[in-house]
């Protein structure tokens, strides 16, 4: 099967004045259709840079990213992106924030209203459609932004530490919810995180990145049963994967 995302020796150098920062040294790997791939690495190792290059929001300095076989040269439209903060419009209700994606694409908003409501239900927000962002908790806001990333049915979802700001309990719940949405809607997911346990819990494979300049240190296949359940976190095999990645990252 051809990879849905293929990174070929991707390099990124940021230039600011005389200063040069090598963010990505050389990154090569593939993400298969319907695969859930997590990327873990220390702060500043180039994870967000890699995501932005994948989405076509930032040009690579060298190498190439291909999505569905086509080199990424401009912002991709047929994807869903979730950033670390929910980026909701304060003056729009939850439902209208989800529909923003449709409006921005010049599509018929009325035709998507039911789907937006269905997504809010899927993400556990039934009854909150007409609340403004400041009436929602952080986790609920993030679920609105996930619904917004899904409404146009993108086959590919790019997520940059989407649960970073959440408390541990909500984060665990959101992990389970995301896996449910992923398995029900058959998407390919590239998910970036700081958290090694989160990377293992969610992923089919975990891409471990070296500190800056970012390179792929290891790609670990996570051979744990699905659907994943919370009790898996106590499983010796799960703990073993976490330990191995910690060692790979040089975490004490
Ligand atoms: N626009 C920019 N201009 C110059 N340097 C940048 C820019 N964006 C990122 N960098 C640098 O590139 C490196 C990688 O940044 P990036 O945001 O990709 O890291 P990250 O792995 O996502 O970190 P974190 O885990 O903290 O989010 C950092 O050293 C950062 O200072
Ligand atoms: Mg980042």
C-alpha cells in the first residue's frame, strides 16, 4: 500500500537576521492510510515545524513531503488541523464555530448544519451547541475545535499537542474519545505530543525524534490490542514501551 504521507529527507532551517536555526535535520518516514501515528520528542525538536510543513503552511528548506503521492507546495485543503489551543471565535456559539470551516470554504452552511450537530454529539457536546466558548471548559472547547477539523470529512487529521492544556483526567477521556472517532470514521491521524504514555496509548507506531536538530531517532510499532482501554496503562507491555521510548529520549 502506498503511504498517505511520505517524508523524504525533509530539512528546515529558520533564518532570522544572521541567526540560523536548524529545526529539522533530515526526516524520512511514511504514514500509511488509516494509520494512527504519534510523534514524540523534546520541546524545540521541530514537531510543530514538521506539522506545519505537512499542512503546507510552511515551506521545507530541503527534501519533500508528499501527501497522497503529490508534493506539498501550498496549504492543503482536504485535511483537518487541530492546534494546541482551540482557536475559537469568542463571539460565535459552539455550533457556529464548527460551521466556520464550511463558511471559510464557501460551502453551503445549511447543508452541513445537521452534520455539525452530529459531530458535537459524537464529541459529547450535545446540548452545548448554543453556548459561547467562554461558557465551555477547556476540554469542551478543544472538542469543538476537533469537530470543526472533522466536519468537511478530511481523510487526514493533523493534531499538534491538542490536549496539552488539559488536566490528566480530561486528557485520558479525550484520548479515548479521539480513538473512538478515529475507528468510527476511518481516518489517518498524525498526532504530536510531549507525553510518552499518550504517544504509546494512541499510536499504531510512535516516531521518536532527537533533540534539535530534529531527526527520527526511532520508529516503534506498538503491538497492543485495540480498542485501547484505560486499564492498558497498567499493562507490563505498555509500561515496557514507555520505558524504551524514555531511554531512547535520554529521559532519566
Ligand atoms: N518562525 C520561526 N523562526 C525562527 N525559529 C523558529 C521558528 N519557529 C520555530 N523555530 C525554532 O525551531 C525549533 C523547532 O521549533 P518547533 O516549534 O517546531 O518545536 P516543537 O518540537 O514543536 O517544540 P514544542 O514541543 O515546545 O512545541 C526551535 O528551536 C524554535 O526556536
Ligand atoms: Mg510545538
